[in-house]
């Protein structure tokens, strides 16, 4: 039985998907006069540490809009639209919310990207220290690239129904069999299978819908190796790229193979083991940075 036939057999159960939840996290840079804003996160948007819908990501200038978990795409997009309208209305004068994923022209380099601050509480300091670690590991310029994240979870009713089918004589209808598995085990197996398919086919989304094939030269002023082509005096481009954010100058962990650290999605157990391995594997380059005491964290 091919995939198309399996999908047809699953159609009678599609109503169960209405109980599933989805949400978005959309990032964007605050800009002023065509460059990244250097001012702190505006107080009008509340505390970045605790606000449920408007916060910051890597930088004080990188705003993140978060929708709550909802049951439909219409609800999700409506909430995001209203939140963004509120954002535009309350931004300080002469500031704007950059619509593209790549940073704006006039990018002034690493030293001018303010790392997000979340106050002096233990939780707030931990979030800032984590971002300082990202700057050391990947560089502040890459972290200034904005993105959008899609979250999705299955309702328990959907999962339990799929498990019942998998255990019955109709097990050929679903892609996962569940002999003698608990609901938790079946659910974990289902999510890991979904994750493997995202890894396998996820490139298709930026290929079809990405829209960041150009970048300002100032973004790469310290990058000596890249495949981009000069378009004019201030712009570089990749003729067949649709998402530079996901390309070689964007979110690529180029050291994972060399360090022997790579996420394993074969099962939940394999995934946890690979994360533990990543945490426990030493790296001489980062050991040289050493530990910082509280007084030096923000220096």
C-alpha cells in the first residue's frame, strides 16, 4: 500500500485533528534609520522576561511575537496580526519592525548588537548568559537573523484513537504499529517519527516559500569565505537561494560532525542520549573562555 492509499484511509479520522494545537513565534528586528536600533526593549511592551506575547530573542533589538496555543490557523494568524498591529502602533518614533529575515543595510557589526537583558533575577541572568554563550559559539551576526517558528502538538484524543487503530486488525491504516505499547510510548514514537520526517523534508518549506536571497555586504564584513555574488556596491546575492537564513551564512552547525555531537532522532531514548553526549563533550575553544563571575557577565 502506497502513501496516497494510507492517507485516503485516514481521512475518516481527520475530524480528530481539530483538537490539535498550534502556535507561532515570529522574530523581527527593531530598526532606526535603516540600521539596528541600539536602544533597550521599549517599556511600553512590558517586561521581556515575563510578557507572554511580546518578548526579545537574542538581542534587545530582536523582538519576538508569540501566539498562544490555538486550534486553527485562522485563530493563530488573527492573534499574530493584532499583536503586530499593537507593536507598530506603540513603537518609539523613528523606529520600525524590519519585515525581512536578514538584517538591514548599514549593519554595523558584532560590537553594535546589544545582547538581550532580562534583569538581575537568577532566571533573567541565566537567559542573558545563555545568549552570551550563543554569541561565543555562533557569533552575534548570525544570531541577528530573524526567523519564524511553528509549533504543533496532537490532542490526546487523536493519539489514543491512532493507538487503538494500530493495535487492531486495521493497523495497516497507520504508519506506526503499537503492540503492547503504553499511550506514552506510542505518543513518543509518533512524535519522533514526525520529527524525522521534518528533518527529511523540511528543506522544502524554505525552498518554496523562503524570501531572503539578498544580503547587505556589511553583514559579512568579517566573513572571508562565502559563495555569494556581488549584485551592486552594497548588496550580495545567491542566484538560486531562497533562504539565506538557512544557508551557509545562517543557521548551520558546521562543527557538529567534527565534534562528534549530533542529535539522533531514531527514538526518544536515542535523542536524550545524543543531547547528554553534546552537553558532556568538552570543546577546547570554549574551555578557553572559562567561567565568568556575576560582576563580569554583562561586560
